[in-house]
C-alpha cells in the first residue's frame, strides 16, 4: 500500500510538472515570439482570453509540483539531505524547482496581472511589468533545463 | 544577463551551460561527501 501511495505521489508530481513546464515552454517558445506578428486588434484574444487561462493552470501546476515533490522527498526520507545538498543529484533540482515556483507566484503572476490589465495600474507600469514577467519566465526556462536533468539523473544513476 | 534572457536561443545555451556546471558540482560534492570506506571501494572499482 505504501509503495502504491509513493507511486501515486510521484505520478501526481510529474503530472503537475508537465502542466507547469508545458505551459512555461508554450509561453517562451510560442506566445512571446508570436506576439509581435499578431495585428494589434487581434492581440486581446491572447491578453484577455488565452493568457489568463494559461496562467491559471501554469501557477497551480507549479504549486502542485512543489507540494507533491516535497511530500515525495519527505516520504522517501531524502528531503533534508537533498535540500542541504548532501544529496546534490536531486538537491540541485529541488532548489531550482523551488526558485522557479517562487518566480511564478511572487514575480511572474503579479507582473502579469498588471501587464494584462487584470489589476489597476499606471499606464507606464504595464510595459515594465510585461518585461519583468518575460525576463523571469525566461529565467525559469533557463532553469528548467538543469532541473529536468537533475530529476532524470537522480533516478538513473550514474547519470553522466 | 538580460541580454541573454532576451534571446531564446541564448537562454537555451545558458541552460545547457548551467547543466554542465551543475553536473560538475554534483560530482564534486558527491566525492566530498563520501566516507573513507566508500572512497576506498570506488578507488578499487575504477
């Protein structure tokens, strides 16, 4: 039974992670590069409809990934070792995931609420917020590469 | 740093570079964290 629960928690962690990173890569590989090519009158389709919906699943995917990842680490008994880098193979990945999740909830999401007009803001605040959201989203894209490597190599020793 | 992040290809390259650095750091920390007995065993097995 315990093995099944461990498996289920791992499955939920990966499920949420796919939701999160899938949408992160959608933002960075598809939406951001496409926006300049979209006529201005059609841009609200992205900013008013698609982006808010994507951001909902994106941030809750991040929250779920962290929650189930921490539960998994505690249940498997390596949480302290990993976070203190006594087990660096998964520890680095965990730290990157935590930093990425922090970026999502405390930098990207607040900035996107301003950039998309979901909260009141000055006219000059919107482009600054949009740029801040883009830079931190790119930071998360950068971190996702070693983070995924850490996840896979921890489960497939000896990695490289 | 923002110059790198403004370019998606450069961001990917930076991610790969960070991965290499992470692997080197992981190997270093794992060697450092080994007990004397574990070091002896891994030396014998090389």
